[in-house]
């Protein structure tokens, strides 16, 4: 379900990236676009591409690894697609 929700406010860490200087960036997601996450760290605001990255995400009492390619949608489109998938899984017709 985390793939279909808004990520603003979640704590994330970049754990894999083709740009080695991004690995280890940790903080709170403060904005999200189709292709990027803006992460507020202790020192600054970092913009990190979603594509070809893997993020460690803290959600409630769970910690997950999420590939950025899976969330490479506009947030509102990803939420809509997730709700449609959830309704289909529960047998609700749209």
C-alpha cells in the first residue's frame, strides 16, 4: 500500500544510486514530483531522482526497501492507481 500513498512526511534514506554521493542521504520527504523526491536532511534540502535508486522507507513501525522506479509517477496518479488496484483486489467494480 505504501506504493500508492503520498510520501510527504515519510523518513527515507537513499541506499542505492548510480550517483555514489547520494547514498546515505537521509531525511524527511517534503515534496515529490514525477521524477524526484525532495528530502530535508539535518543540514539542507536535497533533490534526488527516483529512477535507478532504492530507498529505505520508515512507515509506521515498518522499515522497507522500495525501488524508485516503482514510485515514478506523479503522486496524485500513483495514489489513484493504487486505489484502483485495491478496489480490484477486493472485487469492487469501478
